[in-house]
C-alpha cells in the first residue's frame, strides 16, 4: 500500500487539529537529496539536538526548585539524571521519588517523553502544534531515522506516532489509577503517579516514583498482576515501534506482514519466552529473589524481568541478589534490546534477527541469507554486522576504562559489565553501583548512555547515506574462515 493511503487516517487527523499541509511530491526517494553536505548536517542535527535538550534539562534540575530540600543539585548529578531521562535509560544517582520535587519530577517526565519520541519527531510535532509546516530537511531526517524509503506520508506518520503513544499512555494511566487510587488518599497524587509510570513504562525509561519502600522500583508490587502486567504491556508496545504495530493492525495476518515486522514479532516473542524460562530456572531456588514466592508469582516475576531487560529498567526482584549467570544472561538481553524506531535501545532485535538469519542460512549451505521466504540484501547484512561489532567494541572499551577508574571501589567485573551494557542499551537496571561511581565513572556512563541512544541509529543513518553504486569492483579472493 502506498504511504499516502497507508497513513490517510492520521493525515486527516492532522489536518483537523494542526492544519497539516499535504506532502508533495509523494514519491521522492531519499537518495535523490542525499548530498555530502546533507550527510554532515543530518547527523549533527540529531546529535546536537539531543545534547541541547540534555543541557537544558540539566540546568533545570540543578535549580533549588527541583529538589525536595530546595538546595542546589551538583552539575554532575543533574547532568547524569537529565542524560538518563532523555536517553530513556533509568539509571539514577538519586531516588526519583524522595530526592526530586514535583517540579523536578515534571522535568524528568518531559525529558522522558521527548527522548521517547526522538529529537526530530518531537521537534516536528512541536512545529505542527504551533501550526508550522515541516520542512524538507526535517522530513528527510525523520524518514531516515524511521527507516522510511519515501517522503510520502511522513507528516501523517508523525500524527500516527503521536496518537499511538498518547493513546496507550492514557490507557496505562487509567489502569494504574485504579490501583494507585487505593494506595494514595489524594486523587492528585494517585493521578500523578499513574501518569508518570505510564509514560516511563511506554518510553522504556525505567524511572519510578515508588521510592525505596519494599526494595525500590516495582518490587513492592511483585505480587500485583495489575501493575506488573500493565507495565509489561506498555514496555512491549513501546518497544515494537509504531510501524510494526500499524502493520499488524492493517494486515491482521502474519503472512501479509512486512519482513521487518515478522522479524521484530518473532524475535520479540522468542526472546520473551526464552528469557522467562531461563530466568525462572536460574532464580527458582534463590532465596533472595524468586525462591520464597509461590509458583504463579515466580512465573509472573520471571516474565516481567525478561520484558524489562529489553531496555525498560524496572525490576520486581533484587538485581544485586541475582546469581552471576542470571546477570550475564540479562546482559545478553539488554545488549539485544527491542525494535528499531521504537522507544527502546540496544542493537535492536531486527539487527539480531538479520544476523541469526545469516548464520542459519550459512549453516544450511545457502548462498544467500534468507528469512520468511525473502532474501536479505547484502547491504543490510553489512550494516547489521557493523552495528553489532561497533556496539561490542564500545561496550568493551567502556568496561575496560571503568575497571581502571573504579579501582578500589570493590566492584566485581560482572557489576561493571552489567552497568556498562545497561547504559549502552538504555536499560536502567543496575546492581546498585550507580550512586557509588567516581566522578570519572559517572561521566563515562553519561557518554555511554548518549552513545547508546544515538550510536546505532547514527551509524545506520551514515551507512544508508553513504551507500553508493561503484563503477568498478575489485577481483575476488579467498580468506580462510573458522
């Protein structure tokens, strides 16, 4: 289906609300306007856009009005929190519920929402809200960041993303309110907690207002299916991306879905099931985590930990008390992440799916990589390999540096590796060492969160933009493999 018809309902919605102009022409390929000058501008706009938002958030969080005791917050701590919120990570150096005031929490929530949308999407929606049109350069940047090959329907797509996000965040807030209204005597407090947790869950941010009671995060609700399953549903919806959800809504049959949607759905289900089974088995007898719980609660919490490890950052069991092999398996889930174009991080399930399909096709003796009856393009395989290898390289370098800067802190290697991957994957889970990091360690994690949110995306954009057809090819030769 052509983009114009595909997103027609959201284009009409945009016309009624924001008087959105139609996009003409509808079938301009992105490659026609990918000049070297634009390549340098596009990456810079995304990077500097996120950096400016983080800087503004850090300044606001430093103000006395942002803390509950009305004192100035140090710049490193404010910058760490602003980066974590904008990159929808969830790592914190101060407890969100007890340290930050209502104003500070509102700043964090706004940063989470902007970070969840993405800089270009947020900026474009803001232009539309004020009745301004979206320019050609903005359309190109949005199209590239979302993997669109045509300019047609991008404004309508933005409206769809906004509607999809607000709709499910609203439903989540209503469900949370049913529970929190029983816990808090003040309706305003219950409403604020509901809204905050709904946005944080859908954006895969991991920030919470539960305080330290019961162990922190959502541990106090680990026997409450309403809270646990609602949070898990929001995390999954935010992690599969609007394009996949819209494809499922339109086709309503697995056979008719695009290859990208099939990879995302199959890999997501496989990782959720595998994660639940493995975490349940590994922590089944651990008296500090799942051990004392009845079997249904064990399954519920193992499932949630499998969901949240895919870049959400909430936890219902004590992460520091998990076994070393459970921590390492969680690291693997955090590294993979969720879908491209979603609110989640990691190298993305589509990247992982392409690599799995390539390996499986190679083992079967296939000359070309295949998945679901479709042949994968060699360029996509190369990009997937580049993203995965650069991600592994970044994690390795950061882990090495942290082992040096945090010498004398008494941290285990698995704790440092866990913190690094959590920051890169914008997850937010921690073994409890975040607040105890040295100043150098905090800045390293800040850079890692920033790189994790922008790195794979920026790399993908630059690879797409620099793709060109050469007029010659070098002679082929053999290299011994294995």
